[in-house]
C-alpha cells in the first residue's frame, strides 16, 4: 500500500488503575479494507479499539499515553472535539444495543444529533441506511415499532445502519458476531465485505476463521503487546513471530 | 420415627402460619376499605355523591358535609409540592447517577437515604420555625406585592400558614423518596447503551436526555408516583403549616385544609353529632380511593412505557 495509513497508532499505552492493558503499541491501519485485530481474550483488543474513537476515557480510572493519528492529525491533541472524532469513527459493538425508541428513530439518531436531518430527507435517510445494512425489506412495514422487538441478528444490523447513518470514514467492529447465530453472523460478514471498499474497517475478532475470511491486514496482540502486523496473507501463511505461529496453530491462546 | 413425624408437623405448621400471615397482610387493605365503606355508608346513602364531592359547605352541626374544600386543599398542597420536588429531584438524581465522582456520591447518598427516615413531625417543626416565617416575609415584601397581581399569587392571607408553606415542606419530605429510587434507576441503565450513543458523536447531555432518561423513564415515573403518594397522604407536617381553614384555596398564599388534616384534627371529637363519624370516614375512604386510582393509573402508564425499553 503506497497510500498514507488512515490510522497510525504511536507508542500507545493504556492503564486501568495500576494494571497496564496495552504496552507501547505502534501500528498503522491502511485506508480502506479490513484490518483484523486478533488475539486471545483479555489481550487488549477492545481496549485498542476503544482508544481509536476515544470511548476509553468515558470509564474512570483509565490512563492513556501515546498518540493516535487520524489522517495525520492526533486525536488526543488538546482542543480536539471528541464528538467530532466519534462522528468520523463509528462503532459496532459485540452486543447490539438498540436505543429505547423506534426503528426509524434509531437510524435517525445520529443525523438528528448532528443537525443533518430535515423533515424532507428523513424518510430517505432511513431507507438508505436500512438498505445499506440489509434490513430494509424486513422492517419497512414496521418502522415505527420499538427497536428492541427485533431479533438479535436484526438488532445488530440496525446498529450497523445507525452507525452508517452518520457517514463515518472508519468503522470499528468489536466481535460484531459474538452474540449472533451463524446465519446472522454470515450476513454481518457479507455486509462488512461490501463496506470495506468505501471505508476503513477495524475488526476485532477471536474467531480465526472469521479473520481468514475477511481480513486484508492482520494485527496480532498478546497480553497487551503487539506481536505482529502485516498483510493477511503473510501473517497467516508466513508469520514472522514464533508466537503468532503457535497461536495460529492453536498451540497457545 | 417420632422425630421425623415431629419435624414434618413443624414444617407443615410453619408453612401454614407464614401463608396465613401473608394472606392476612395482603387482605388488610381490602379489609380497611370495607370497614371504611361500612362505617361511612350512612353519609353516602343520605345524600348524592355529587353533593358530597362538590359542595363547599362543611358545617357538621347543620348537617352540611361538603368535601370539596378539603379535596382542593389536598390537591393544591400536593401539586405545589410535586411542582417543586420533581424538577429538583430529577436534577439531583441525574447529577448523582451520571456526573458525581465516587467520593461525592459516597458522601451524599447516605445523607439522602437517612433523611428518608426523619419523622414527619420534625419536618413540621422545621416548617413552622423556618418556612412559615419565610412565606410570611415573602408575602409582605415588594416581590410579594408585585406577585399579588398575578392569578394564583394574590395575597389575602398574610400569616404565612399557607398552601405554599405546606407545598415546600412536603417537597422537602419527598426529596429523599424520589431521589433514592430515581437515582438508582438511572444508574442501572446499561453502559453499553450510553456507549452506543456516545459512539455516534452524541454529547453526554444529549445521551442523558435522549437515551438514558428515556430508558429509565418507567422507573423514574415510579419514583415520582411514590413521592406523590407520600405527599398526598402526609398528615402531620401538613397540619402544622397549612393553616387549616376549610375554604377552597385560590392562591399559593391562601390557607388550606387537606383531607388528611381534616380527619386527623376532627376524628374522636364531638362524635355525638349525627353523621359526623360517617362523614369523616367517608373522607378517609375518598383519600384511599384516590391514592389507589392514582397508583393504578401510574401502573398502566408504566406498562405502556416499558414497551419502549
Ligand atoms: N474497565 C476496566 N477496568 C479494569 N480493567 C479492565 C477494564 N476493561 C478491561 N480491563 C482489563 O484489561 C485487559 C484487556 O481487556 P480487553 O481490552 O477487554 O481485552 P479483549 O477485548 O482482548 O478481551 C483485561 O485484562 C481486562 O481485564
Ligand atoms: Mg473484548
């Protein structure tokens, strides 16, 4: 890739109280495509993800050091508007959390917050992003019903539609299929595969087969440390590190 | 063999005793309502309900029993209390659940919980020595004179013993009731829900307003109903500060005479007056029915709102 990386993490360390969850991570995420972050549970994948949209700092007792550049600008620099960062960097969490309102209002939540929704474009926005998340046909007749009445798989696609509706340039996915049945998981994977042409996707997963299916690049974390990062083909077929090889073989983790 | 039989017998007895006590407890409200109904029956058969509810004359010696001034007294005082209490309690609950540091929370929360247990007569005393003089001064001040031109604020009664004083005292009494429940309900909103909103670029306040409070709404409503019931049925503190004049209040500065005060002040005296006993127990029944209806209504609203969680 000769383009400049979309996201550059430089010397990132994160502490929860006294416990250090990330140790001096430096890694770059190329623009567009899917970068999979793999590693055993508890190795700091979620922590890394939440540092990229500055969601980490919402829990108390967290300390962060290092820099994260988004398009070359440090998102932790003083004076940066957190809400602007979070608008540019969307999140799909591992468990769907539909907001306590209708399906329709869920999709419009972001656009309304940012003043992008008018009376004459609301319906179009809703349809557009529900289609983008492959949910439109299932819910078009019941847009005004509460979102929590949807199945878990549908809720997760609604959360995707909701995230896409603010037009983020980066989408962070934290084990987005962990709570889903295989068929719903498949649909999320298909959607991510389609979205990666327009946006940078960071996919945290502990399912190696999912990483193999989707990833263009792979980042391997182990106990809060970066072990290896590179193009998927190289990491999967020819890992540089012995630990990566052992993890991929199922010997550790 | 004998011991096994004894143990089984004890077990059965325990079961029956606990069941009987539970049944008795839950039937108590029905029993109380029945007693009130039976004893107040004479007043309901001797005059139409509309006269009892809407007549403004309460002259037991002339056999005139109109509940209207007392119903209005109760409504005025309770509504003023809720108008004061609800916004304040919401703000405090939001602050405690969403913004307060652990240290502040650890200091404030026990204080609030403890104040829920303060006997109401103490609030009454506080009302007499602090609130009533304050209202009296307000009524006499230039602010009071300017306010006096507005409807609901006219000063006819300069004593300070008033709807406003009663409302303030009741509001302070229900603070801990509403805050302790509402705060816990808001705190219980899942973090993932807040994060979902933040992750879309919403500010903390937007998240509170559109997501947290909406999710917590049924519980917050329950907290308010709890506070309302407490204020509605409160007797002691109110008697001491509202003035107890059986006339329909027209202004915040007017005296009032709530149903609870009527019953507590009058029951047991001059009971030889015909129908007096029945009239007072009728007032008690009315109070009970209103509270039950209110709780029922709130439950229905709650059930509708829970759909959106
Ligand atoms: N809010 C928190 N407070 C304290 N420790 C935390 C918190 N969140 C995560 N941790 C700890 O940090 C480490 C990394 O967690 P996490 O990033 O969630 O790992 P992963 O997503 O890879 O499972 C774990 O040891 C976890 O216990
Ligand atoms: Mg995780």
